[in-house]
């Protein structure tokens, strides 16, 4: 790594959020002799919580992120080739994979002391989905230098420079983070604790609050799932109504065709009779002309 700005950014975006700003300011002071570099360091943005979680995932579990991007590339190829069956299969796989990887990212953030709400988790999942749909978003995610979450519809390609700390970081591979060391075991003292009961109550209260937080997250997830079910049910009803209308129209057209076929048969009979009348009249005309010619001679 030869770019000092990229090297510094790699260090900064591997830190926890509380550590970021003090570390960046320290680097600015450290490089104050190089005014240009110090100025570029000073404007490095602290990542949003969702961007931090994605960066952490890239640095802690690159293999998992690689799997996400491989599936994304296959999904884009299926879209380009209009392979409907494979596209549906990959879309289901994409949803399952992004949900699982998002949960993994939340767990990693928890290991680093960072709680992730459902709203932030949704942004993380949206960023992973964008990376699967959009090569530009994938390139931004790979750097581990995101400053903001990414959203993409898959129409048009995202500019990675708009989402990363260092605009020309495309192709950069961030430094892998080691698993945080477990905290040292507490020192044990055989001393009666006069506040033992109060601490038990406090611990129980914390468990209740933690359980309530999980209930809230599960409730949010259920609401989102119910909303998706309702939307899909409405779409299903709409499609069924369109199918029923097309069937009714087909029946009407089939009935109209039967009537036209009957009228066509009658018209052909009339035309045949008229053709015979024309032939008879023409024969009579020819006989009359022959008789006239005979009289005139």
C-alpha cells in the first residue's frame, strides 16, 4: 500500500465508531507537516452506523461477502439472459442470503460493542442487495471504506466514488480485522456483597429490557413481513382479475367467431346460387344473340 491517504483510511475505517474521530484528528496532527495530506485526512467522513457494520463485515468475514457478490453476479447474468426460472431461483437465494449475512453483520457489530437496530439492519441489507444488483455498488462494498449505506434498483450503475471515503479506492482490499480478544476474567474476592440483591434485581431488569428489545425487533420484522404478504396478495388478486377478464374476452371472441362462421357459410351458399344465376343468364344471353344473328342473316 503506497498511498498514505489510503493507508490511513484503511486504519480509520477499521476502528469502532467512538474511536474514529479522535484517531482521525490524531492523524491530522501527526501529518501536519504535509499540509495536503493533512487536509485530505481532515475531510474523511465518519461512517454511518450501517456503513460501519458493512465495513466491519467486509473486514471480518470477507468470504461471506464474496459469496454475496458471486450470487449477485450470477443474478445479473440471469437478468441479462432473461432466464426466468434461474432468475426466480436466484432472487429467492438473494433474499435468503442477504438476510442471513445481515444477521451475521449484526452479531459482529455486537461483538465490537455496537448495538444495531432493525432500521439500521434494513440499511445494511439494502446495501448488500445493492452490491448484488449493481457492479458499482459491489466495488464500493469491497473496499471496506463505505461512509454511507447504498440503495440501488439495478437500473444504471452506481458510482463507487460517491459512497467511499477515498474516491479512487476502487479495487482496494482492506486489512482483515482479527476477532476481538475476550475480556480478561474478573478477579474474584470472597467478600460478602451488601448490594447483591439490588444487583440481582438490576440484572433481571436488564434481561427484561434485552428481551423487550428482541420482542420489538421481532415485531418490526413481523410488520414488514405482513406488509409484504399484503402487497403480494393484492398483486395476486389483481393478476387473477386480469386472467378472468382475458378468459371472458376469449369466450366472447370464440362466440363471435362461431356466429361469423355461420354467416360465412350462408354467404357462400348465396354466392354459389348467384354464380349459378349468372351462368344461366349468360347462357340465355348467348342463345338470344345466336337467334338474333340467325334472323339478321
